[in-house]
C-alpha cells in the first residue's frame, strides 16, 4: 500500500478524492469513491475516515497507512472526542489506546484473475429480492455475523444454489458501494446440513466472474482470520490476503 506523504488535511471533513489521493489501499477503494464526503483526517503516512451509519458517520472509524502513523492519528482522534467511537479498524499490530472491550482480527483477500471452474457452479443462479426472507433465514442460521443483508442498496447481485425441492441452501452477494468501482463479495454462506459439498466455492466463483467483468482489475472479500476453512476455499479459487486488520470495540467512557 502506498501513502502520499505530502498530503495533510485536518479539518474534520474530507472528500473521497482527497482520501484516495493519499492512499491506494484496496479496502478504502472498496468503501468510498471520489465523490464521498464525510468525517476524516489525513496526516503524513495515515488516513482515517468514518464508516458508521448515516446518523452517526463517525461512530465507526477506519484508519489505514503505516502502523506507527496510524497509531498517532488514532490517539489524536480519540483525544479530541468526549466519547470513543463504537468501533475503530486499524492495520494489524497497531496499538490502540483506551478501554477496549473486544477485538476481531480479519483480513482482506483480493482476486485478480478468473477463478477455476467449480463442480457445482452450473447450479448457481441469481436470487431476486422476492427471496429476501429465504436469504435472511439462511444467513441467520449459517452466518449470523454476515455483513450484507437483503435489501442493502450496495448489493448489486445476490446468487445462490437451491436443492431439488427448491430450498435455498447456499447464497452470496456482490457488493459495490455508491461511487466506487471496486466490487467485493460478502455474506457467502451454506446451510449447515449441506456443507462440505463445494457450494460456497461455487457461489464465490460465480460471483467473482461477474465482479471481474464489471470491475477494473480485481475483486475483494473480507475474511474473519479465525475462519481457516474459508481461507483454504478462497485460496483454492485464487484469492490472496493483501491486508490484515483488527477491529477494536470500545467500552463506554
């Protein structure tokens, strides 16, 4: 990841163009586009921007860059607040001050070429929003921490596999945040009774083909670092870890 060391903005409000001029970070490119405007700070070697809800955009913050610069920026940001944000995401190994209640290690995987064909890929089909209840039921049972829900405006395409009686048994989404051109895959899950049959790999490969057709050079996905089985599946498809992060949850001050 490259950082433009000459950029310095500390107004509390940044544009996506300013942030993207400062870093070529893939995660940032998948989250914000040039027209994005929101809470942020750019300091030499580090970028921080809001990734919270529309009502509380700085409730969740992401900081990327060189770990020592990110640590300095996060300390400065926390010192300026009466209360901490509920989440802060930083590069793995960055020291974050404050009363931390929980942490989660995760990583960003990128795919730059078409994945190999998967045995069950011919069973994958688009899933329309008329099946939103089915998708929600499957995700709740198979992946309670899923990041994208049916109806989310950033989900360009849902796809899945049904068993012979028509029950949805595997699902996943292709996501493109407004104003961005880098697509990510999310909420990939297989019903527990149907795991071990290559269905998640088939859904991932099917979606990745379409993401690469629409995107500039690659597609990405976020992976819980403790999910070693999923990592092996994604590696077989050609995904590789390009960034490692820790998301920190704070106690209330």
